[in-house]
């Protein structure tokens, strides 16, 4: 039997086994004492029968006319089980009187007054008239053994019922006692990626309170560490925007005012680098918000309307490469509209930048809240596909990018309870890339 993995199962099992062992020992001791008491009662009955029968036998024998008459058996009035048999003998061990089923072979020569035990019977012997007339009363040991077995069965039957009942009782008691621990465990399991608030520990047994304090202390340390990290990322990215924008404006002016082509070429290189830095700072701000910001709205938001505005804004800069399909009805969700817009924009930008140039990007939103972004292009190997949601992880592409777009989308998906899937080749195609964001009505209450 394998040992239960849960503390509740272990306590129930060992407490029940302990109770069963104690009950078995108690039953064994009781059975031994009961057997001794039963033997004492049976011996007393033998002695009483012998002492009652002997005077009657003596009177019957003296009243006989012929002392040389053969032994006489006592007739019975009706058939019955004769557990006690007896013989009455004279000083020469001749049988003078016996019960109707007495077997003389059962009775050894008169051993003296008192009890004797043969392999098959328990015998009580007594004497009268100065030992000239003796009586021996025998009881089969099988009768005593049968009575002992019945008594043991009477003890074992309640024990067989008590053990499973004890198991259920102990299990229920342990389960009730473990309820605060289960609530604490469920509180830990219910914590989402961004929820590091303390877990209520009311009602916990004293043995588990240090564990609860340690867990809450760890959560507090993690929360402060993550807040510091996110705050640094967001503040750094925000502080970079102004000087980068100023430097970019100065470089663009330098491009216009450069006296020769070589200077303009160098200035354009600086402009390109500053644009990449500006995009990177913007992505870092989005990532910081996705990992630590508020991603749930207080009221339902129509995701279809948000996606329509995002695509309309991006279409102006991409020559109509985006094919949008929306359901006729709205798609309500409690996802923060800005967070959904950031997710959709990053997925669409990834498809436009890394998909086949000139090929359309298909964007669709179902009534169930499934966002699909599909682009043409070479299929992405499976081993690389699973790493694309890591920060700064890029596929085999020559297109410019920060490597943060899919990481931002993944962070938003996890923070809103949704799911981001990357599929390549795209569904129904032999090539291409598909990103799916499934809200599962994410955030709907």
C-alpha cells in the first residue's frame, strides 16, 4: 500500500491504523480474560453437576435389590444435545450408573477428587461413602472452544465495523481541522502574476503560522523588488523620451543644413539610431505597464471598437496592407482598452515588419473574443517559435525591431487571464505565421 501524499491522508491513515491496533490489542486482552472467565464458569457448572448428581446416584444404587446387577443407564425423556456426560463407579472402577450417551472410554480411572483434562474432555470427579462410590462428569473441550469462537466473533464483528467508521470519522475530523490550511493554499494558488498582496492567514494552526508569515514576507519582498524594477524601467524609458526627441530634432535639422552629402549621410545614420532608441524606449514603457500596470477595466469595453481604431491608425502608414474582419455585434470584455490596444498594435506591427513584404496582413476578431493576426512568409521552426515571447528574442529576419513586441503581448495576455498562441505555418496554409490572443471572455465577471 502506497503512503498517501497529502498530510490529511497521512493523518487519517495513521490515526486509523493506530486506533485499529489499540482496538485489536484490547480485543485480544478481553478475549483472553473472557476465555478464563468462561472456563471458570464451565468448571463451576461441572462441579455443581457432579455434586448434585452424586447423592442422587448413591441413593439410587443403595435402593437396588441386587448389588450384582449390571450398570444402569439413565433414560432420557426426549432427544437433546448432551454436553455433560457422567459415570458412577465403585471402588473397583465398575460402572454402576451412567448417562445415556456416556462413553466409558472417555473417562480415565478415578484420578482423585477435583478437575482433570484429557485431550478431548474436561472432567470433574468426586467421591462419597469414603471413596466407595465415585462420579466423574465430563464436558467436551470442543464445546468450550466453540463457545470461545463465538465470543471472539462477537468481539471481532464490532471491530470490523468500527475500523472503517473510525477511518471516516478521523478523515472528517482531519479535513475540518485542515480547512484553514486549504484556504491558505487556495489563496496562494489564486494569486495571479501581478497579485503579490498578503494572503489572509486567519484561523491557521499555530504550527503553520510561521510558514504563513514567511510566505507573506516573501511576497512583500517580491512585490517591492518588482515595483522597483518596473519603476526603474518605466522611469528610465520616460526620461529618455525627451532628450531623444530633442536630439532627433537636432539631427533632422542637421540633415537639412548639412553642407555636403557625406555630412548628411552621417547625420541620417545618427537619425536612424535615435529613432531606434525612441522605439526601444517606447517598447520598454509598454513592457513595464504590461508587467505591472492595471490591465483590467472597471466596466465592459468593446474590443471590436478598440481594434477598429488601432487598425485605422496603422493603415495610414502601411498602404492598406491590413485586412480587418470584425463581428457585427460588439465584443465586450473587462480588459483595459489601452492594454488591448498595445497588444493588438504589437501583434500587427510584428506581422507587418517580419511578414512577406507587400502581402496583406489578416486581422480578425471573433464574437467569442479571439483575435487572430496572420501574415505570409516563411514558416518559423518549432524550436524557435517557443522562444519568441522572450524579451529581446528575434527570429531569423533582417527586419528592424526591438525583440519586445511579442514579449509585451505575452505579458498582457498573462496579466488579463488570456492566452497568446503562436502558430507557424498559419492555420490552413503551408507557410506564414499566426498569432492568436484568446480572451476566453477574459476579465468578464
